[in-house]
C-alpha cells in the first residue's frame, strides 16, 4: 500500500461550543478527530505550522475552518500540514518593507 494524500477544509465551528478560554485547544482536538474519522488513522500528528495558524488569534478565537493536507503512511500514521495554497497566501499577506513616503 502506498502513501495517501488528501486536502480537506476542516470545519472547526464545533470548537466554539467550548468555554472561551479553551477554544483553540478544542479546535486541535476537533482537527485530530476529523483526521481519525476521514483517514481511518491509528495515530495523528499535527505540524507546527497548522498549530500556529490555529493559535494565531489566541486561545479565545480560533479560525472557523482551516484548509489542510493529510498524509497517511503505510503504518496508519497521519501527518497534518497546511495546504500549499494557504502557504502562498501567507507569503503574499506579509507587509512590504521599504515603501517610500510621498512628500
């Protein structure tokens, strides 16, 4: 059996049912549960870039959905990383430096 890759948009809306100070923690749990359910995973690991996106706005307001790539190896371990399209968007969103001021 070979490695499987799939791109999903995972709804994290369920995390908003938790207390305000536990929403980002709950969002990570929802993401892992989604991976177990859809990829039939035995073990799930979340990449640090995905974790940073979830926690970027703090513990109280995680995103409502996130686009990720899930890769399953032969042993049943799923690794969750950001989808390539999101990486391009983040690179373009960085503010430009050295903009000249008009006088």
